[in-house]
C-alpha cells in the first residue's frame, strides 16, 4: 500500500459506484481506513471486499444523506466504530433534470436536499471530533455545471454552486482549528451516467473540452487524494477544477 494517510479515517459518501468508489479505493491505497457510505448495501460490500483484497481497511455503512435523522444516526455509528473521521468527502448526489418551466418543486427539493443540505448536515455532525483533534480535511464534490450553469439542470447546478459557497464559508470558519475545506469540480467524466449519452451528445460535449477527451473517475480520485493529505495543508477554500480546460475560472 502507498504511504501518506496511515492512521487517518476517511468517510466517503456515495461510495458504492462511480466517482465515490474510485475515491474510496484511492484513499485506501494511500493508507487510510475508509468508511464507505451509500444506500446500496450490496454494492458497498463489493467495494469493501475490493479494498480488503488489495490489503486496505474499510467498513461499510448504509446511509441516506437525504434524511436528517439517518445522517445523525449514521455519523454516531461511524464514530463509535472507527473512533474518528479525519477526512470527509461529501460526494453523494442525485439528478432530477428538467426545464425550469416544467420542473416539479419535489425535483428541486430532492436535489438540493441530497446534494447540498446532506453535505451540510453530515459536515456539522462530524466537525466536533475534527476540532478537538485540530486536524481535518473536508472535500466537497461539486461540478463544472455549478460554475457554468446547465440548461435542464437548474436544481443540480444550484446545488453544486451552493457546495462551493459552503466550502468557502466553512474554510473561513474552521481554518484556526487546522481544518481545511476544499471542493473538487469535475467536468465531463466517464461514468455510468454519461454512458447513456448518444455518440452525437458525447461528441458535442467533448468539442468544448480543450484537452479533447473525457476525464476518468481516477482523475477525480487523484485530486481528492492530494487535498486529503499533508501536501495540501496550505490550501483551503479552493475549488480544484478537473475538467480538461472546459471551465477556466
């Protein structure tokens, strides 16, 4: 196993697949004990087994970040079993796409509750141990669409832009306790969500990317690994764009 995060406990939400799974594998590879959180317990068990087969350590926790009581109970359970959470990666997210004129208020609420409020509540539930230890890393997974906007994704883009604002505010509040708070904003990344796009849709999207290719989940995981370690100790309140040049803020 690679060195760097030994002795640290990392919690990754949405860890059952895609970007979350890749982040969990990368942090475990770096030596962290990884708390895997998501709603799909079967897939979580698979990720846990994969980490352990590679020599890492992981525990799986069923967690619905759209439910406030579930977040409180889940955070308590994780702390009881693992003793601490030093690194929190708020990755869990959903989409409910639709044009604003037709978007149901329930679709707005579902996305904002899961993507933004869930990250706020879980962070709040885990801040005290980080403050006591005077060390912490909070990494919020935003999106290029939170910076650019996207037609048909007013709810999703608002939630991801909100994460950037939350990141900056938390960074200012907790810098004195040596807790850094940063965001990673992926661009067009190859995941199960993008596999459903037609070739014409993919071609149009890639045409706007200066590097001319889609990113991978491993590109995002590497960025999170950097922000989770000591190498990034003087970086806080920052949004790290991993998008091939699609957005240059």
